C-alpha cells in the first residue's frame, strides 16, 4: 500500500539519517509536515538554530526523488527561480528501506497559509502573482527535443513511445499529444485502478477525445506540473521559494500555464471547491490576477500562450480524484468523503454523453 502513513519511521531512524550526514550537529526537534499528501516530510531543527527538510521518497514511484533532484538542478542552473538546495541524498537504502534527501529550509511560509494572515494584502497577492508569472516563464524557456521524462538514467533504454496508454513516467514521447494521453491514463490509474468502475470506460473515451482537442505544441519545455499555493513559499510580497519538483517533465507550456491558474483557483487537493485564496480576493483583484500573471510571464518568456479550456482542466481534476480515491478516503473524514463523492459524480455528469 503506497499511502504515506504506511511508511513508518521511528525518531531514532530519522536521527540516524540526519546524523549520518551531519555528525557534528545536535538535533533540537523533529516535526512532521502533516499536510504532505504523498511523502513523509520532516522539519529538523538543530541547537544552532539551523533548519533542514528531510523528505522520504514514496516507493510507489521508485524514481520520483531522483527526478526531483535532477529537475531542481536543471531549473537552478538555468533560471533565477528560488529553489532549495539538496544537501544530501541516498538511494542505497542502507539506513532505511526508502530513498531520502535532505534539503535546505528556505525562509517563508506556504502561500496557502500566508493568505490567512491579517497582514497579507491583496497588493501582496498581485505582486506575488506577477513574480510567479516571471518564474514560470523562465522555466518554460528551458527547451527539450522530446516530451516526457527528462531524467535519462530513469528511462527504459530511452525509448520513445507513441502508444496511447504507455506508462507516462520513465518514458519519452514523439509528440505532445501522445505524451498528454499517457499523462491522463497515468492520473486515472494513479494509485487506485478500481474506484468508480461505472465511469472508467467513459473516462478512457474522454481521454482520447481531449487528446485530439488539446492546443498544439511543437516543442517541449520544462514544466513544473504542480505549482499551487502549497508549493509557493512567500514572505510579505516576495516569493522565497518554489518547491516540490517531483512531477516535473518535458511538456507543454500551454498546459502547464493553465494548470498553474487552475491550481490557484482550487482548494487543496482533492477538493473541488474554490480556494480560500480566490474567495478572499475582491472581484477587482480576481479580474486583475490573470492579466498580471501573464504580464509577468511575458517578461521572461515571449512565447504566445494558448490557454486550455475550462472543461479540460475540470476533466484533469476529475482524473486526479478518481485515480487517487483510495488515498482521498484515507486522508478525509466520513463527512468529507461524502462531499468528495458528490463532487466526483457532479463532475462526471458534465462529461457524460
């Protein structure tokens, strides 16, 4: 079972990991980030007031952490995006039966938490949105001559696939259309291949439909794929870090750009409700934020963006929810599960023939 709570680590193991790399430091405290959805993540503080992030790789995706480290290295080398440095990592499984890495702790707090502060203003938000556009444009200015996984040592002999249902990770694709199709199937079967069996045939048919309707992309760029308020660190009106590059790949700027806007709108996964971020803004700021985001984007990337349709974004969200249903149930109360199930049914009806 890949759910993160089945990855059990003792405090002694965590201490052993950290002190293996930093034997001269004294650990003051260890705290787990409870909101982390996939991987166990710990904040380690030392007696010297230093802070470190220990991230344990979920073995359901054995190469995910290698990919994240490679993605961060690429982005740090080619952009000005604030990205945490990886200070240590291990894939030997000699201390624990999981891969892990230790990162520097960047200053700031998650945007989803910052917006709850009484001193966080709408002008703070709009300034952050423009910076976010600039950083996304820088990432999209990194180009590749293939689509899909750009971590070559994770690839299955580096084969290029055009199959509609090829495994998404560890593969490269000859077109954005075939890459997108595999991306959709991957999300439909993310960790749960049995939930909502009455819907799966039609969802597969809709994957084929949307694969033909997506905006054409002739060249691949660096896509973060998971920029949302939980992965944006801020102080005041400044972005101090973008984190969680574990789902990065060579993909479409159009799709990634639209995913960022969708990530700002939705609440924390797997909810389909409007986020607190959007609901607390005035109508004027809500109207301005897309223009300001694009203004920032155009400062660093001159490529013209064709936004994907709202229907496509809703469909991707539906695939996420169906494909992670087993996990959604484990991380939600009985009342929340009933609400999420109603949301799945409501979203599906939108796409039903």
